[in-house]
C-alpha cells in the first residue's frame, strides 16, 4: 500500500479496538465472567470484505461536472465511476463538500456518504416572537400557531413493522440465518423512515420561523424515559418515541438558518392555564382536552402546552439578552455593554418554586 491508505488501515483498526474496549468498560458485553465478553476479548477484531471504507481527497477524487469519481483500490486506481443523486444533493455536493467520504455497500448497492460544510446564517438576535413547539407521541409536534404534525402514519407503520418483526423473530429462534439478516434490514429501514418524518417536520418549522423572523422554543425532555414508569404495553411506544432526533433536527436546521433556538423547562406546560395561570392535573381531563377548573378556558391540550412553551421562551430570552452589569469605574468614560445573546444553544428558564416536580409523558 501507499502511505495514505496505510494510514487509513491503521486508524480504522485502532478505532475498532477502542470501540471494543469502550463497550467492555461500559458493561455492554456483560460482566467479567460472561460468555459474550470472553468471546469478544479472545478473538481479534475482523472486518467484512464489504465493510464501509473511509477515503480522503487523496484516495478519492470527485469530478462533479462529469458526475464521476476516481477511487484508489488495492489493485490500482479506478477512474470514471459514475454516480448520481437528487439535483438538490448534487448541487450541495458541488458547492459545499468537505472532508472524508465513506464508501458503503448496502442492499446490493454502493453508496458514497459525503460530508459537506455550510456557513451559518447570521443569528437573528432580535426575534419578533417565538414559535413554541410541544412534542408528543400521538402528535409528534404541535406549534403555538395551531399547526399539528400528527404521528398516526408513523405509528401505523411501526405497528405493521412490529407484526412482521414478530414473525421473523420466531424463525430466527428456530435457527434461520436469513431471518436474522431480514430483521437487521427491517430495523434499518424503520429507522430511516422515522428520520425522514422528523426531517420533514423540522424543515417546515424552521422555514416558518425564518420567514416570520421568530425563534424556536422546545421543551427540554432529556432523561424523560428514565424518570417515568409506564404499563407494559406502553413501554415499546415510549422507547420508539423519536423526540430527541426531532429536537436535534430542529436545532441544527435553525442554526443553519440563523433562527434563535431555546429549550425551556417542560414542567406543567400542558396543565397551566393561559388566562389565569392556574396549575392543576385536573385541568387536563384526558390526553386531547384542556379545561381550566378555575376560569373555564378550554382548548386542545397540545396547543395550550405549545403556547406555554412560547411564553417561557420569551422570559428566557429576555434573561439571556438583558444588559450586563456596568464595568468598574476607572480612568476614562466607560459605557455599559450588553451581554451577547445566546447563539443557538439550549437555555432553560427557571422553574417557579410552586411548580416543583417533573412532567409526565403525553402518550
């Protein structure tokens, strides 16, 4: 091998052993006396002939005008290999590609996973208002404007996949290797489908914020799976709830568009009245409805929660962008300066003292 491919081989091998050691330390392969861990430690790491391979610009060159690539192989450089893609992807590839490219073999086809770098748009430090977004299981995202992105289609798709997966698991238990391979392919296909749904929702929300000059506010839901206890039939639904991926998609798309992004305290957002501020579990008699027991305000529970998220974002942003303390007086005239506004990072607003506790997941 020449020098550059040899470096890639060394790096890939070292990363594989680093990953194995991290899995052992984290206990993912069992305890010290487990059969799985002893098997992993006793055998050297091997790579499949069709495993993904990383290439840099020295080993793989792009000819975007001709839509061909030149790839280094152990048998010499292969030139003039044609590639294709969507027109929008090809345009982005030609303008912003940067870094390594991975050659991946999947489902009988070869794919090139290219990375690109796009400059961020200038951050809108003075948003006109905020778009509060409430994330849920039945309704994946509900905005304070009344836009409701339902998750019925995704839930229906997951139930169909679960039925097929159950059939394949029975065949796998009987010793069928083809059933194991089909299970892995179905798992990857289901993950790609959910990611596509999240990208579509995030793209629409960020486009609305960019068009109207507003920021985007979400509930901070990290660790919610470990805080709640559910019935047995609800566990699978919660474990497949893609709220974190949706929040990540909205965050980086907002950063690219220059829209401010905040995460606020989620406590009691769906149980707080917009009119009188009364907080009670009885304000939400069921999953869909909100009805204040004090003033009688009624409406969709998810929309009420989204409006409360918007209110908390206003308070949090005012706290972040408030003027800083005056500098120490010394020689010369010193003028007060303003603290820089948050640049797309997550910011929590303080929870009121009478609202201690954690939110319950909305199924």
